[in-house]
C-alpha cells in the first residue's frame, strides 16, 4: 500500500534522488495536494497560524512539517525541504 495518494507518489518518484542519477527538477505542485499527501502519510493537522498548517505525526510528536497554504504553487526549495524532511 503506497504511503501517499497516487498523484503524490508520482511526484515523489520524480523528486527523490536515486543512486547514480541526478535529481530532476521538481514539478509545480499545489499546497492542497501536498497537504493531502502529508495527511495520507499519517500526519494530523495540529495548528494553523495564518496560512501555514502545521502537521504532526501522532506516533512521533517530534516528526512535524509545515505546509504553506498559499494560492500559488509551492516554490521548488520549499517542496524539496518538505519532501526530504519526511523521506
């Protein structure tokens, strides 16, 4: 069973580096899709501060991430930081 929804799995397959391969460019992704993927991975919305949603994993409270819920695509560096923090 995949950790993330199908569309998020496709994003992860293209973004996580593999041995002997240069990491390709990250695709444009909307914050709502990333939030669904984070929730599907077991994280729970814990706090909302403005447009930043903080997700915490119930089994490991030290494992958390923040998803900025702006009305535009996430910047590649922000998406990369969120994906590598969880990976």
